[in-house]
C-alpha cells in the first residue's frame, strides 16, 4: 500500500476542499443558467451558496497552507 507523503496533494485535507470547490462550481453554473432563463430568485440564492462555499474552501486552503509551511519549518 502506498501512503501519501507529507506534502502530497492527495492527502486527506485536500478531499473536502475539492468537494467544496466542486459544489461551488455546480451552484455557480445553476445560478448562471437560472439567471439566463429569468429565475432571478433561484439565481440569487445559488449565487450566494456558491460564494459561501468558495470562501469556506479558500479559508480551509489558506489554513492548511499556513500550517503546512509552519510544520515544514519545524521538520527541516
């Protein structure tokens, strides 16, 4: 069994981030399609959901990046 290295991008902290970005993209596409067809209420709601998920994923990424850099300094 191959285990991921400490700096490997396939570690367990990447999976939730990728899932959130996937859902943010899905809600963004729904928002664009709904806005095109005139469903402004649906477009507004899905746009808000997409923005929230994107910023949560961005925050998690920054936290993981900062801790990765800090732990990297401690190891090396």
